[in-house]
C-alpha cells in the first residue's frame, strides 16, 4: 500500500481506526490489548505508521 507513505509518521487512534475500518472504541481496545501497536507521547496515544502498515500487510 503506497498510500501509507502519504500519512504522517504518527497517527492518532481515531485516524488509525478510520484506516482499519473499525470504531474508535475498538481501536482503543486493540491498543490496550497490544494488538494495535502504539506509542505514548505527552499523555496521548499514537500509532506508528510503519507498524500499522506491517499489521495491515500481515493480516
């Protein structure tokens, strides 16, 4: 998916949920369970673009 290259390096959980076609609540559940890789910066949760790409490609 070359579309990933156009995305920012860090995505909000809401943006990642839209890309995955899931609800925001489901995305947060996946973050908490470790299914969706994430980083915490300044109290916010972000999804690294490259890790999201790997997740989509291996699904």
